C-alpha cells in the first residue's frame, strides 16, 4: 500500500490524475474538509469521476501544490497519511506551506473513502488516535 500511495502522490504532484486514482473504487466517497466547503466545494463527492472533478477544482482554485506525506499509519482497513502541502497561491502567488493529512478507508484492495484534513490533530482524532 505504501508504494502504491507514494506513486499516487507523485502522480498527483505531476498532474497525472488517471494514474493517481487507479486504486479508487468506482463509487469512492470524498469528504471535503470544512475550509474547502466554505469556499464552495461540495461537502461530499461520490464516484471516481467526481474525484477527478474535485482535483481539477482544487487545481483551478489553488494552482499546483505538492503533497508531501511524511508518515503513514496502517490502521487495518484504514490508512492515515500525515505530511505537508507546499506551493504558491494561484492568483496571489503567496507561498503555501501547511499541515495536511489524509485518511483512506479501504475495501478489498480499493479505496472507498478519502477524507483530507488541514491539521494533523484533527486527522488523528478522526482516526481514533491522539497525536
């Protein structure tokens, strides 16, 4: 799983969404973090094609950001990635360097739920852990 995830993050970082979402179930659910909902993102996205749309909207709003996972926690049927996002704002050009985490839920080798976070503590709590 770690190798597949590393390849997926590298593919997202280079804009290759087709490769980055290979392990996503056709009916995957993406739960949008509250700050993005406040900016007009749908609260929940359903389906692999919707995941492509989510990433396109992210890129249109924020430009190119690099997702840099630094830690992986195997929680059985869930995996928690913790790391950072780096880049610069699309319209402002302001540097971005912030905490980021991603909680995946798996079923039969496919990703069925993705929940991103902009804070490590919030992600640990959602995973039932403490930092």
